[in-house]
C-alpha cells in the first residue's frame, strides 16, 4: 500500500471516532511523510498541532495504524509549515475516500451554542422547541422550522441544537448547509454525473440543518431533489431543522408540496428582541469578549438599535475596540459619538414622542416649547428637538418649523447645527442627548 492510500484509510477509520470539527481541524491538515515497515511520520503544520495530536489522539492514531497496516509501528510527528490551510480552503476541500468522492461535512460553528443563546420574550418558544428536539431528535417536531427577520438568532439557535446533539452523541452524522449550498451541490452533481453521491451524502444524515430555505425559491430542480431528500429523511426519523426569513406559505415560487412539508412539523417565529433581551445579549457578548461594561452603557447601546442582533453585536465590538485604541473609558460621553445617527434606524418614533419626552425631561409644557418666547430655558430644549427630528428622524427642516409652531426653516437649521456642534465637544449636551435617547427608546 502506498502512503497516500494508508493515510486515506486511517482517515476513514478516524472520521466516525471524532467530531466533524475535530476531524477537519486536526486531521485534514496532516499527511504522511516517511513511511516504512516499522515507522510512520505524520506531517503537521506546526508544533502546536503535533502536541495536540500527541496528547489527544495518540492512541486513536495507533489503533488506526494497526487496523490499517496490521502492524505495530513507531509513530512520529514532524512539522511542515506548508501544510497549514486557511479556513476557507478547508471548507472547500473535497476529500477522496478511495472511490467515493464525498464532500466534507460542513462543520458546525462551535461558537453557537444553546448555552450562550440568551432567552427572552421574543425567542423563548423557539428555545423551548430547540430543547425538546435536543432531547428527542427526529421524534418530537420534524421538521422544526424557525422563521423571522435578519439577525434575530435563527442560525444561532439551529446550530445550537446541532452542537448540543453532537455533544450528546458524537457518532451522529449532522449535515449543515445553506439552501444555496444544497443548490450548488445539486448543480455540481448534475454536471459531474455524481447524483448518486449527492444523494448518498444528504440522505445519510441523522440530522440535517438547512439555513435560509427561502432561497429555494424558483429553483425547480433543486426543490424536487430536496423534496425527495426530505421525504427520505423524514421516513427514517432523521431530524430536520430549517430556517427561513418568512413563513413558508409566503415564499414565492416554492412548490406547494414543499410548502406543506415545511409547514408539517413545528413552525415558530423568532421576533426582534425587546429592550431587556437586547441588554442581556449585549451583556453576554461583552462577557465573551472579556470586558466588563456597565449596565448604563449596555442600555445605551441596546436603545440605539432595535431589531438586528448582528448589528447590535457589531456595534458593541466596534465601540469596545475604538475605546481601547483611543485609550478611553467606556463612559456615556465616550460612546455617544458611536451611537449618533442610530436612533432613526432603531426607534420607531414620531415627532410627538420626541417633543413629549423633551418637555418631560426639561419640565416644560408643550405650549412654551412651541410658543414664541425666547428664554434660554426654552431655546435649548427647542434646539434639541430640532436636532433630533432632523438628524435622527430625518424630518425636513421645513416640516420641523411647522411642527414647532411655524418657525422659519433657517431657524431650524441654526438650532440643529448648534446642537450638532455642541454634541461633539460639550459634555452636558452629550449627557442630555444620551438621556433623551434612552427615554425615547424605553417608552413605547
Ligand atoms: P439570523 O440567522 O436570524 O439572521 P443569527 O443567528 O445569525 O441571525 O444571529 C446574528 C447574531 O446575533 C449572531 O452573532 C448570534 O450569535 C447573535 N444572536 C442572535 N440571537 C441571540 C441570542 N438570543 N443570544 C445570543 N446571541 C444572539
Ligand atoms: Mg441566518
């Protein structure tokens, strides 16, 4: 047997013994160097790899060697930096097990777990279903389908289930793909006449996770193939979990029979997280980053954005990084500049709410605010309203003039620009803006 053949057999032996993640992480980047009757050298990218393989898999590799060669051999590791692959390369790599060409299982990102999924009012039903499926895959709800807007946690929850099941039983074959990947695999299989392999691959899954099934829309061939895959998996009680950005009956150009399959298990919508959940998510993400961020700051960021947790998380990380590079402490003053302009996208508000919050805040009545008097105590709040309505709500200066008791649009521009300038340099102004925004985001 030549050494490549030996290595391929070893891998074949190892694969079911380790999780897909570990398999890809540790073994796909290794190969055989020297191979004699008595000794085998495994080439790995660096010394860290060598150590890990030695401590974690020495016995397993030895067993595999004995199995494959029928001999006890000396096992040695040697580093060869050219072996190091980038993540993407690993993803794209196909692996040849002798004759059968099999796409490497798309690994589940281990970062998404049920443990680090924050449960709140917007997703508790989905979470409960997730737990039920982990307890009894394939039997309770099949398929389980999560639907909801972008960045509400659908993929996270689905992968969380996959990872939890894998933890309980690492032998299970879990396949995760997006609907586009399935489509690409299908197209590729047609081109290369490898339909049998494709079917073998997907239909052997114990758990099949398909992300964003709305993209099946209009793909007739793919839909047909997926329909049969679905039926096959369902008939052998393999658990399927799907996500979609909308309920199946609203997916355009999706065959009725697939719609009814998708709806035939349990469908749960995940909604945009409420304020408290957003704060809790930010708390958890900042802890993951090893940062302690005060509640005040978390609330401030949480109020700057309403629906998309991915963006919210991005904002948090961006803020933390920026503060770090500028050697600033995470105080409300320091983070305001990052939040400016976010209110509009985050808060569904109208000008009445802004006016009432500002009046409340400065303890004024509406008549004074919109009236003609020009005392200092009135001018500042008026300017703040102009600023917020213009910058955050995007209302035209003409309209703002009307709202504020028929003022000229140049007056509005002047007031708005004054606050804009002050908000960059004046701490008190920053504080006003933060607190007003906070109030705006918490009242509904
Ligand atoms: P979707 O698939 O719905 O577009 P994702 O699952 O990709 O959204 O979530 C976007 C980001 O928000 C991910 O980083 C995810 O970890 C995070 N996220 C979403 N919901 C939660 C939650 N409930 N707890 C913790 N993180 C969450
Ligand atoms: Mg997703």
